C-alpha cells in the first residue's frame, strides 16, 4: 500500500529544505501546506524561548484510542544546502553536509502514512501528528507543548534506524556546566602570580570517571573553552558535560562524583568554582505487556520482520511524552550513521517503517 517512489520523493524534498535547530520556519511552512492539501487543519502549539517558530500539530478525528505520531523537523549542522544523492538503494548527502535523515525519514513516513490512509479510506483511530522543533538541542520543542496537546492514549516517536528494533526504554540525562576561576597574570614576566584555570580544569577532567560507567550509565565532558592569549595565565575556563542513566540512583551518584572532583581540585589549587546542574529529561520504560508495545510488535511482525525490544542510551521526544503520561515507543524508519557526513537513509527500511506505522494505525483502529 505504501507508495515507495512518492515516499522517496517526499524525503528528498524535505532534506533540501534547510531546518537547523531554531531555524525551522521554512519546513513548518512547507508541512503546513502539504497537510492542508490533504484536507487537514494544522496549527502551531508551543514555541521554545529561542527559535523562529513552534511545533506543528494536526488532529485527525477518529475513535479512541488517540495515537500520537511524532517526528522532529530540525537537523544538526552542517545542514545547509543539503543535496540528496540516491545510489544502491540508499540516499546520502553529497558528502559536504549531513543528510538530515534524522529525523526527516520520520517526517516523510508520517506524510506517506497520512496520504495512504486518505487515498485508501482506511479505518483509523484518532490521530494527533506532532512535528516538533528544537529536538536536537535539548528536546525544547516537545518541552514547550501545552498539556492539552499531550493528551493521548499512546504514542510513537519515529526517530530510530532499524525497523525490527523497537525502543521501549531510555535513560534520564542531566547536564553539568562548571566555570573554573583562577587568576590572570603575565605568562612571561610573573607567571607565579597567576592561577591557571586551564591547568586546574584539565586536572579535574583527568581525575573524573566518564565514558561507559556501566551497562546503563554513561557520562561525557563535551566542551571546554577558555583563555585569551598565550601570554596571559588563563583566569577562566568553562566546562560542559553530561551524565545519563536508566537508574536514577546511578545518575545521582555520577553527577555528584563529577561535582566533587571539580570542587576538590579547585580547592586544592585555590581556584573558585561555579556549578550549574540541569535536568534535561527523565527516563522512561514502557512495559512489554502494555498495549502500545503489543500493537507495535504485531505491526512490525506484519511487515515480515522479527521484532525485538531494546533499550537506548539516547534521548528523544519520547522521553517528554512518557513523562507527560503518554506511553510512547521509539520506532525505526531507516536512518543510519546520523549526525555525520556519511549519514544515509536506507530506502527499503523507510518503506518497511512506513508499513509498520500503517499497521500500527490499523491495529489501533481495531
């Protein structure tokens, strides 16, 4: 039932539209036009503090349960002037940018599923499509959604690669921003009067545990910046990192470890420390016996694949929907090697992913 060539054509059109995080106005305008052409009435709901536009939502009437279909429209850099290239059953960029398969495979699949439902006059439940903005920079679009929009019985976030694997469990994440403040001095005339913030920050990082902490906990230091010139003892350095875990106790322990190492190192070298800890999103686990999992397993089986429930180490809009009380799974739509110049969309998986979503819709209707 899925129109393969139309799906591929839609995907290629989508990736050609620039939509870096906070700059999604063009793609939201395009999607609004496409949805109106199908006879729907899309509307904006919830806008992050930053950014030029909010999330795009469309409600499709039907009987309960209400199903959320979700994908995000923003992409990471370098993501301007993407030129899709199709070869050997895959779609790549031309190598100078990412492709934007994360998450425009999901967006394309949702559009194709809606078109198929309309054309074939298929039975459907009540559907709420939510195209979110600013997902890549902290799930800020989903976080800005009003409570009324989060009202649903179950949900699917299309933000994953292999169709046979269904993600039912994801970790919580906390971010840490540390500013190490030393003392400036001339590096050549009287360096002994300075307190080198870069050296102190480096010593703290070297003493920290991060990377793979255990099978359900990870941590990372991803940004360090500071210093003004080679002839100045640097008096200020900012470090940004994160910790994630499926277990809230382990997450707390890891964040406390990072804080203690920073505080102890700064105290030893007579530097000051400013710390900020922020919660990015909560963990979720959807039980295998739940309605949404059973429907998803059946939907994937119907495509001819053998489904598998897995956990992920990443976050997505599904974390926000689950936190709002909507049991939501992450399903695959064929994106691979995301956030790299070698990113690609596997066409046969995009088609299988669309079939699985369509099966899920029909399963809900029954």
